[in-house]
C-alpha cells in the first residue's frame, strides 16, 4: 500500500498565529500516527513561519520514543521526512535531526508554498545539488527530489545519487478541481513519468493538494511509494476530525495499486 506521510506545517501555522503551544504539535502528530499514518513530514522554512527549528528536534525525539514503543508491539516504524531548499542551513538541520528521508525542494523568495520542481535545464541545478545530496546520502539518509513530470531529466536525479523523486501534483490537482475529465487527462502524464522513473530505479513519491477526491484517481499511479499531504488533509480535519480524516485518506490510498 502507498504510504501516507502527513505534513504538519498547518498545525504549526495555527499555533504560531496566536503564540503559546496550542494546538500542540506533538500531541496531534501522535494522533495522526495512532490513526494509521505512516509518517510525519515537515518543511521548516528559514523564516520559521510554521515549523521552527525547535519543532524539528522535538519531533525527532517524539518519533524516536514513539517508534521504540510501537516496534515492541510488532508495528512497523513510522518515518520522519524533512523537506527544504538545498542550502547550508537546511543541510545542517538535516544532518543534526537525522530523518529517514530528506526531500529537497526548490524555493523561491517570498513564495507561499512550493509550486515547481527542480529545473535541470540549468546546469547550475546539478552543481548546486551534487554536494548536498552526496553529504546527506553519506549520513545514511534517503534523498528525494521534488520534480515535475518532464522525465527527460530523471537521469540527472540518478546521477546525483538520489533514491526517489517526489512528483509535484499541483497541476493535476488544479485540473481535477476543474473537472474529473481534465484531471484524468493530465494524470496520463504522471503515469508516464512514474513508469520512466521506475525504469531508472527511482522510487516515486508525490505531493501537493492531493485529497480524498482526486486520490481516487491518483492513488492508482504506478509504483507510487508515498504521498505527503498537509494543507487539504488538515483543512478537511476541521470538518470531520483528524482521526477520521487520516483514516479516510488511508482508505482511498488502499484502493490504488501496490507499488
């Protein structure tokens, strides 16, 4: 079954809007995992507008303790995925926190959210990423790169030594919001990208604006290992409650293909 990693940025955003410790990030992360999610994702930006550096390490300690508890019960380990830009700041954070996976994402100054994958048409991209990917891999941390469906450049991901790509699903979700037909049409480009990535030995993750509606289609993506979902999942939980929402996402994902 495709793994569900829940991005908890929006919980931190709500907390930071008031100050203090409500809603409690660790408490809700525990509820998310208890509800069946396979991991927790964070994207600590340099301005700390949601996830802070302190959050990163508190979640690290929480997951360490949580995994010690569940593995004694024969339950599979929950993963920690940290997303961020390829910078010295982010590299230092990853090497200190030692997550299971580091997802490198291109970041534009002032952007509200990630809205594009890496562009390998610019040779500077490979040169910028190479030492960072190498260092993270040498630390025993899995590396994923945020990519679009133009698979012509996936060989660059392999050359860097990254093990996965995360497909940016914003265009698919936007098309699906317009109509199911439009969503299905653009989904074909994601299918082709996933197949080509698999041919190169890359595992496939995906994320951005996926929800229980469009996942009825996207969960069928070939070789889909993991989805990272935050904004729409947390938004839906305001209506249905966090436990039910996580379980609803897991139910939709279970209807997809085994990767």
